[in-house]
């Protein structure tokens, strides 16, 4: 009977998955990160190859849905976790991550890093950064909006799409951005903008697809998103709207877990991560700015970093303590 | 072996013969109860372990979540979705029973496909038709009619997507049930010259009505817990869901107590839907052996229902057809020959085959257990309670958010001392099997009980039990349904994006996961091609599995 | 008089049927034959569920073929499923007519006085057949097609039903065709008997 055959086939094919033993004497450095970092298109494979060339070790990137999930996973696994490093946390969850007391000091010299504003932490190493921004098609806007207020003046049909701050990094970034730019006045700003919000998606992917499909005029993304279209697709029609209020900075961080049995290896990975070799991989794979001045400069056609004056960032402690209140205020504003 | 009972000739066949504990004599009943209890216990364990873990990793924070608001919004949305699915589904089903036309088998295979695709794909298909930059607006503007006067974002968009997903499935189930009307009844009705209205009220309606509770509960739960569609098309936080609140609790706050509480609250509410439907007997008065007598509509009625069918099928199918169209790209050959794709395809096939097998087996055993209640002729009260106990847990997974499933399984594995990085595939298989189980159960339950009702005297008097009953009585009669259930379970887990999203990695990838990752890496072109491939496989499996597994008599699926 | 005038019919890839016979008023014609020999097809042709490829079926020189199934002057009695079980006896009888009729009278005529408001689901097989017969009375159509109507009934019930059907056919001058497997049906009812074999009817001399 065919049914029986299928069952047997299923059982046979399942077995290999159960036994993926790795026989090797080299130590394995396990890095929990967000999925797109670890994916083929992301920086993961090149970084892995680069570090393995010198470390006599095996680098194992384990992708989770996002960086915070990677952290939660390590938390739930507790002492038995295989993770040595959590990579991809950002400034909006740094305080929360710090409070878990899972992270060891990184002992990496960060003085050579070139960030728009000084960021110091003895537990987290910044490895790239970007700015949240609204991305649009140049052909739609001869005069792009230059502030949050302009968004409201862009016409009745004007729609932009954002992400849920509870499930998405840029979504949370927007809430913090508005807070940093307008303080308590955000309470008045959101109701003006709510009619222009097409929808609030769970993740960035859905939002960006809606934008690409033409359902939305603008999407909450990064100032570096147009660089992808320009460099990878040779399409110059996309641009990020630069706001007078400035842009909220997202610094992506990596930290070594105290529980790691490969402390030295992990620390040397941290040094590698901010080296020229690793940093030059970042722009065209993760589409973020590197944290060092690249020897050959940024790739042709890549966005330019904003100035210090254009950069907004709330204090980690402020974010850690008040994120919930800010999110609630955001929802109250657009409800 | 149960002892041979005295043959009960009484037409009303009321009184028991099994004593107070008929189940002790019925292995099938025991097996079914065991499965049901395991499924139920697993759910409880998943939520309980999250609660338990909260004590270890507790991080309680205050929350401003208005549970009752969430419940109300979700319930309204799900209720309306069920209503729309029923109305459109029954119109399509009724029209299909009255018309014969070229391409009808293709239409039937297509009817189940919407349900099993990742909901995200269907939602984007819907946008490609009805969205601001969609086909209708494009055509409208190019012929000077201007834009659609409404937007697809908001409650209307959610309902439209849910109707496309579930209405076509309802149509399929309704159609199968209507096809099982005895041909004598149809000939009689036709000969008596019943009006269309009489035909509907006397013949069709009792059939549709009997299919509604189980189907309605399933659709309600799927819509109630629908997540990505609601967020994508919802147009704002007013249409938020429990699942987002649980995301917040787990990820941002790491408040596992609240996550467990929210999951329990959602489950508790869903039990109000599940319990009453689980106890219902499938009304099989009008279900008989079908000889497929076609009572075709004539004259004006033919044109009216033909037009209705055309419009509804176009509404159902256009978002799917456009997915196929948009995915048609010469680059597809490069994609499908890549190692990543072949790996993901293989993984998808293994997962889908395994979970379809589990879902089919469980659904069969549960159906046999419920049918055993008929064979054992147990007293009415204990029968109803047992029916509920056997049927209710089946639905419970639909009412459990996938993040809770994933988190719970993860913690179970951790506390059991298993390597959490390797349990992914098993969790995905089990979770998908259990998610497909309500659909499998709704499809397989009624025919198995029909057999019991029809043949129980003969089966009891000949003492045909166990394997023999399965091999010679049941299997030949439900083979077609089994094949359909297998196809359903197969494509349902083939299209899963809810569970895999929490376990997928670069090494452990399925086609939907590959698609979602492409979307997350600006590769919308790859994503479009993968969506088209997924749809193709879904339709194809509804065509091929009935052919392989369904035996020769699979007219209604071809 | 109901006449089959060189009626030809064929399903794809099977031996074609050829029917040529007549049924007089008040007469019951029996059709015997093995399973699958086409007995039910013959009834389907009269009822309009199938259309002959050639030939003519006429009632008193009026062709039936032009008529849709619901327009044909035909009543049918199947082996089972003759009533809609969720409707009452009276409702089932009333279904035979567009105008309002005295259903109690018809039910009484088949021996079911007082059963008007009983759901058919609660009636026995024999009683259900009687309800169907009451509906046939209510319709009072000149043609009655009997498709094994007694086969599902036990001995006594079957013989009572046979008497009832015979009396009604004679009394109302219906043209009846009886399809059956059972010789006692033909012994009790059939005025003429044919055996259907290889697509053709052979008269059985008794």
C-alpha cells in the first residue's frame, strides 16, 4: 500500500536529521544572532570564513528570528547554553540585555572606533550602525518630506507603513526616534499622523514588501536601504528622506556570555569583528555603516553617514526604564 | 476481544449492553481517548512549563494590555469571517452541484489550495489585486474609471483575506457533503419538480447545516488566532491580536508569567467555542452512498448561479493566480537548481510527509474512537461526555499561539535534557501535524461515523473487529477521504510559516522559510518565485495524492 | 398507453440498449434482469434523467422527450430514500403538489391515518414507503415507476405493500413499470414480464 511506503520513506528520511554529530577537535565558537546576519546574503558566511582563517576554530552562527530572541534563547538555556556570543543586540535593548547580567567584560579597545556619537560599554562591542529613516521613490516625490510634520502635509492619500514596536527593531526605533526628537510633544504628533499610517506590520519584511509593491508611499527603514537598490539592483529611484529633527541611531552590538567556555576565543572574535577585515564586509551584506573608517572608503554609491548634529540617541538607561511607557503612548496616540 | 452482544433489533436501538464502562471493552475507544488526552496534556504541559520557567527567569513588569478589548476585537473579526466563509462557500458549493462545465476538476483542486498557503502569501496576492497599486486600480485607471473608492486595509481587508483562505475550503467541504446526498433523493426531488428554493431548504440546507458546527469552529479558531494577516492588512493597532501581546511579553519584557496567562486566556475563551461543537454528533441522516446524479440547473437559474460561481471563483482564485503570474520569471530555473532550494525542498517534503502521516493517523484513530461509541451503543450521557473528551483537544492547538507552541516545546526539550538546537525538526513536524489535525478531523469524522451508523448492526453481528473492520469495512469506504486528508496535511505543513519562523535557521530551512528570508533580505523577486512554487505544489498535491492513495474511485477529486 | 418506440441509449463504451414495448392503462409491466443489466436506466429514460440517442417515448401519442424531468407525468418509488426523513409525513405528501391538498386523506388511503405530524425519520421502512405511496396518490400522475420498492421490506410488510400498489394502479388506471430482482413481486403484480439482457428486452412467457 502506498500509504505504508510513504510512512517508511518519511521515517528513513527523518533519521539523518537526528544524527548530525560533528567529529572535530577544533573548538567551536557558537554565535547566536539574528537570522539575516547568518543567512547566505548576510555577513555571516564571510565573517565566519575570515575568522576561521586565523583562529584554528569553527565558527557556528545560529540564527534566531531577531537578536532579542537570540538573547532570550540563551537566557532560557541558562548554563547549558552553547552560545559564546550574542551578536546583533542594539542600543534599544542594551539596558535590558545588561540587566540580565549574562555578559562578561569584552576587554576590547574601542578607542579607534568611529561612531557618530561616543558609545561606551564594557560589555558590548559595537560592530555597525545605521539610522532609521523613511524611504521613498524619488519619482513619487519631487520634494521629499523633511520632517515628521511634513509627513502630515504630504497630501490626503499619502500613506506610509511602519512596524510594530513590540515585535520589530525599526518599529521600536521609530518610537524612540519620535521621543528623542519631540520629547513629550509626541503625544500631539501621533494623532496627526495616524491617518497616514497604512498599517503596522509585525516585521520589517512585510512593511518593505508593501512599499515595494506600491501599496505605500514610504516605509520605515534605514538611510542605507536605498544603497541596496543602487548597488545591487542599479536602481537609483530610491532615497531616504532626511529629516531636520535628526535621525535616531541604531548601534548594533555583540557581547560575550559569562557562561562561555571559550572566553579567549570569544574575545579575539570581538577584536576581529571591529577589524578592517571584518568591517569591510558589513556595508554590502548587512547594509549598515561600519564602525571603523574603511581603508578604501565606503563602496561606490553607498549612503554617507549623518553628522553628529543629525544624530539622535536616547540614553540606554532611559530606554531600558521607559520603553514600555513610550510604546503605550505611541499606541494611545495612533489608536 | 469484546464478547458478541445480542443483536439488537429494536429500531431505536437505545439501550446499552456494555455496562457502565463500555470503554474497557473497546480498545479503539481507549486508543482514541489516549491520543486525545495526550494532545490535551501536551497543550497543558506547554503552557504550564512556560509558567514554571517564569519562576526561574521571572521578570514581571506591569502591562497595560486590555485583554477584553483584544478578545472582543478578535471575536468580532473571527465571527464575521466565519459568516462570510459560510455564505460564499455554500454559494460556490451549491453552484458546483448544479453545473457541469469544462475545467470543473481543476476548480475543485484549486478550492483547497488557498487554505494551505502561508497566509502572508495570500495576503500579498490579495493586495496585488485589490491594493492601491493592484490590478483592479491599474485597469480602472487605464480605462479612465479612476481608483477604487475603498482601501483594502482595515477590517475589510482582514475579512477579505480570511474569506479567500477559508471560504474556498468551506466550499470544498460543503461540496463533498452535498455530493453525498443519495441519488434517489435527488431524482425524487427533480421528478417532483421541487423549486430552487425547495431544493435548497429540503435537500441542501440540512446537509450544509450539519457540516457547519465543526467547520465553523475550525474557521473561527483559525481566524481568531490569525496573526500575520491581521497585522499586515489590519491598518493599525486597533486590529491587534493576542499573539502580538504575547510577543511583547516574551521578547521585550521576558515576562513569562504574563505570556502563559495570555495564552491560557486565549485558550479558555476558545474553549467556549470548542466544547459545544466537540460534543455534537455529525448529523448523517441525509448522507448516503453517492451515485453522483447531477441535477443540473436550467434556464434563468443556471445563468444566475453560473454568474455567481464565476464571480466568486474569480474572487477566490485571482489573488492566487496573480501569485503564479508574478513568480513566473526565467530566473526560476536558476533558483530551483540551487543547492539551498533543493535542500529546503527536501526538508519541506520530509516535514510535510511526516506531519501529514501523523495528522492522518491521529484523525483516523480519533474518528474510530468516536465511531466506537456508536458501535458500543453506550448510554446517551456518557456518550456525549466521551465524544467531547475525544474531540475537544483536537482543536486546542488552533487556539494556541505559535510562539507559545515554540517556546513551550523549547522549554520541554531543555528540561528534558535534549539538545535544543536539534529538536527543531521534530517540533515542526509535531506542531504542524497537530495544527492540521482539526481540518483532518472535520473531514474524516463524519464519513467514519456514517459508516458506523449504517453498518453497526451487521458489524456487531458478524463480530468484525479491529484490523479486519479497518481493512475490509472502513478503509475501502474512506480511502478517498484519507487521501484528501493526507493532501491537506501535506500541503498545510508544506506552507507553514508560523512554526518554522521560530525554529528555522540557515541549515534547517523549508521553502516558506526560505521565501520569508528572501523577503527580509530585499530579495522580493526570489520570494515571488518561491511563493509561486509553493502554490503550485499545494495545488499539485491536491491532485496527485488522491490519485496515488485514493484508489480508483476518486471521481470527486479529479 | 405508454410506448417505447425503438428507443436507443448507450453509455460510453457499453453495449447499447434497445427498448421497444408498451404499457397499457392500469397495467403493470415487470422488468427482470441481472444487476447492471440496465433496469434502472430504463426508468431513468422515462423519468427524464437520461435522454435516448434515438427513438420515441410517448404517453397517449404525446412525446415525453421534450419534457424536463419535473414536467413529466411520472411518480417514482425507489427501494429507499423515498421520503425526506427530517420532514413530517404530511409535509412529504404535500411535496408532491404545488396546490394545497388534504394530506390526511391520502395518508389514510395508504393506512397511515393519524401519522400526519410524525417525522419520517421515526417511521419504519414500510411506513416510509407508504408515505411515498401517499405522495404518489397526491400527485396522481399517469405513470408510476417502481424501482425495487419492496426489496427493503420484510415479508408481511412487502406483501401488504404489493397489494396496496396493485390496487392503486388498477383503481387509478396508472401505467406502471416495475423493476425488481424478486419473482414474488412479478407473481403478485406483473401483467406482462420482460427479461432485460444484453441491452434488449425478451418477453417472458408465464
